[in-house]
C-alpha cells in the first residue's frame, strides 16, 4: 500500500468522503444501554435472559465508528495503518491490562487454587487478545462445562473487537487502493463491506447450527455484526443526503428491539446466527435514524446519567465481571456468605461504576493523551512491554499451580505403590480402622489443583468419540486372554483406572468404546444439533455391532443421562429412557457376552458442586461439600433397564457405599478428593477402588469372566 497525492473531488480517482457529524449523543446512550443490560444479565440472568446481546450492540457501534473514521481518513500507507493501530492501543489497552493485572492478583489472594491454572492461561490469552478462541475450544469440552466461571470470561468480546481493529483498516485500505485505480470509490468500499457482511452472516448461520458452542465465541461468526455498523457508516456518509423519513419512529423501533430482545432472547437459543439480527438490526436502526427533536430517542439517550454511563461504558464492562466472580471468594474468606444477594449486586453495580470512572479518568484519558506515547513506535513498545508483564503474571499462576500438581502427584504415587497404605478407598476396607497406617488419613492428601487434572488415561490417549461422532477411536489396555469392552460415555470412562489395576490380576485386555456426552441407546438424545443427535445414534449402532462381533468375552458399561431424550423433558426422559437400553443389553446377552452394568456414581452436580473448587474453599469445613444419597441422586436408565433382566449373564454393581460411607456422600475419602469436577471420579480414587470393584464382581457370580 503506497501513499498518493490528493486528487480533486470530481476526479474519477477521488476517495475522500463527506464528513460525518462528529459527536453523537445517541451513540453514547446506546453504549450506556448496552453495558447496562449486560450488567443486569450477569447479576440477574433469570430475569434479563437476553442481556448478553448487549455485546452485539457494542459490535455494531464499533463497526460504525471505526468504518466512519476509516472512510473519512482512508489509510493510504502502512504508516497510516500503524497510526490507526497505535490510537486503538492508547485507547483500549491501558485499562484492559490494568484489569487483567488486578484479576491476576485477586485470583492469587482469594480464588481457590483449583482455578489458578485455567485463570492464568486465560489471562495470558486475554492479554494477547485471543481469549475468544481459548473459550471457543473450552466450550466444546464436555468436562470444561463444570469449571467455575472465569474472571476474564468477558474479554472474549474485546478479543473479537481487537481482531476486527487489526484487519479492518487493511480491508478498507485495500478497497480504497483499488478505488484509486478504477474509480467509483463509493461502490468499491460499499461492496467490499457488503461482501464481508454476507460471507460472515452465511457462515454464522451455518456454524451456529453446526457448532453452537464454538460459534458463540469465534471471530468469523461475529464479523457481520461489525460489518453491519460499517454498512450503516457507508449509507450515512455516501448515500443519505438528509434525514430519513420517520427517523424518530425508526429510532424508537430500534430502541424497543434492543429492550425486547433483552427479555425474549434466551441463553439456550443457538446464538449468534440469525437470532442476533434482533439486537444488530435494532442498533443499526437507532444509528441510522440519527433523530433529533422532542419525539425522538435523543432526549432519552442524552440524559445526563445516561451520557455519564455511556462515557465510562468501556471501563464498566471491564470491571463488572471480575467483581461478580471474585467478590464471593473474598466474602467467603472474611466469613460472610459466598452467595450474592440483592444488596451485594447493588454494591457491585456501584463499585463497578466508581472503578470505571476512576480508570476512565486516570488511566484511559491519561494514556490516550500521554506525550510519552506520541509516536507509533513508542506506543507499540509500551503495548509489548505491558502485555508481556500481564502475560508473565498469568504464566506465574500456571507455573505455581503446575508445581503444586507435580509435587502432589509424586506423593500420591508413592502412597499408591505402598501395599499397606490407607489412601483413598483403602480406608473403607475391613480392618482399616485398626491399621496404624490409617491414622491421619482423614486429612487431605490430594491438592484440589491436582484433583482437577486427575483423569483417566482415556483423555490423554484420545480415546473419546466426540460430536459429531464421525471418528470412532478404540484404545486397548492390558494384554490378557480375556477381552473386556468398556462401553459408555464419560461415566464409563472414569472407571478405566480401576479396571487397569485389575487387568493383570484377572488376565484382561480392555478395549474402550467411549463417547463424550453420547449415551449408547436406541433412543435419540437432545444434543446441540440434529447432526450430533444422528451421529450419536450411528455411533451407538456401530458400538453394538463391534462389541457383539469383535470376539469379546464381556462388556462393562456405565452411563449418566446427561441430556434429555429428543423432544422430551426430564420427567418423561426418566420414564422412557430405560427402553432405549433394553435392546442393546439384550444384544450383548444374545451374543453370549457377560454384561456388567455399573450403577452411576452419586452426583454432587445435583447440588451444583464442583468438588475440587469446593474443597479448595472449605478445606477445614468439608461438610460444606458433602451431601446425602438422596441429594446426590440422579436417574440411571441404564441400570434401571438392567434390573428388568433375569439372566445369569447380567449383573449390576452398586458403588454408592464407596462414595457415601455411613450414609454421607463425602468429597474426600482417605485423603483423596473423590471427583475431579461435578461428576467424574478422580483417577487416584478410582485406582484405590480396585479391591471393592473386584470383590463386587465376584459376588455377582460372574467372577472374572471364566
């Protein structure tokens, strides 16, 4: 891209555009509305269901303002683009990096150590403005759904905008460069933005239907929203000679659309896709209207409190979410309730506004006008240094957490290798209470940070069939003469460490058939998309064929019903789902396979407990993380179906007493944390359950599948 001399307005090479009207009070009002509904949604999600769409309002505003600036001052050289980036850095980075730094310190001081590694990684990616991709990847991880909310989760939208700011001046600059060669600058620029809009919108609709979790975060599904603002800028600058007819009415329609969407759009709807048209088009209408007069939206949007909130909206967005996430941890450390009440929420709103005013006044405005950053080179150097410092803080969190995990793993392995150890479930064995080695084993031996990563080998070895279930991996453990198929979803997979310990003793070769979030049933589940539902059904059919014709001696299977059946609610699912397992269980029996159904483990997630996080917060009050068999109960249609069989080849293992000794379900047994999230057994505790599992098999009459 090269610089060029000015040309006459009537020249075919003209690229200048009429100036827009400068400050827009209505846009500041829109910013206030956007951050307001986001804040209300985060504090009262059950009332303001669609408040998350306030982010989409911000996208349209950003697209309009940035495109207006670039059209009025087209980038004609790489120097122009560098200066544009430098202005964005001075405007946005100081406040955002300050918030990330405070979050890093706050996480160390108050959050449980089980959060440190994930938060540290997210701080690094947020500092580099790529955290939206981090969250996109995590969103399709079935296990990550149980993680505590990240205090930097809201940075995903800032990452999308920064990526837009990076590529948009190059796109607009290229459009103007072509325009200088062929003329017709208005059409070239307009069609360029329209092309981006159409490509992104089509992709967004398709990808939101295909991968709704990832689609929410990734940049290509959001570019059309920013490009919508760009199209509005093109219309305002190039097309509209005067105010639109009925401009006041258009403004009110747009404002009403934003407000109505806040209550009608729901988090369980696939988003963004075509549903995002509601906040996007509504915002575009308000900006297009640019209405004046007493009957317009302007008097409402330019009220002094609204204007004030709009002026500090960026910083309010930055500060509010870390407060929502971290305040309960600080509150709990001070002995108060960790749940937020109405007064707490109001306090968070006030503190967010106060912190935003302070950072806008003393950080945003100071750095934006700082003489020290009066050149692009100095600005880039400052950005690189500041981002490196914040990233170093995030990395330090990861290093500390990983060091804790490594040291704990070595200590636990030594205990596992000791035949006289009372680690984990060994403390439940007969005679354990009289064993002197068991003294003190009630104290915590496993660090919560270590528990979060204490998973079976099936994860590291890539043994999972994941949506849309086209790949069908099999993993093999042991080399015995008896071939055992381990079948089911993640609640079968968490028994793999137990079975590995028994493989040598019982002469087993274990082959896994594991699917994430997909039950092996003849009835379809309500998964994220119809394609995933069909893929899960195809996978179930394949597993039955493979296990009945693959030379196996036995099947060990377990599942949790993690989603309802297609077209049904949970109550109907509980009644109907056992039928979906009956034909499959019968197929295995007809193939002369011994079948062991492991009743699902007690489910602490029913009380919304992430066990490692809870233990980290309540190490001295573990009863806060415990429950009863009744409160930790969850339906198990697979076991319910198995109970209807009268066959010597069918047996059921009931593990409840291994998790709820003496009628109380414990988060820590024999010093070991029992679950690595809200539902899945830690690999260490699963290993210590081998004697109980082996004895239970022998009591069923199947023995070791002789």
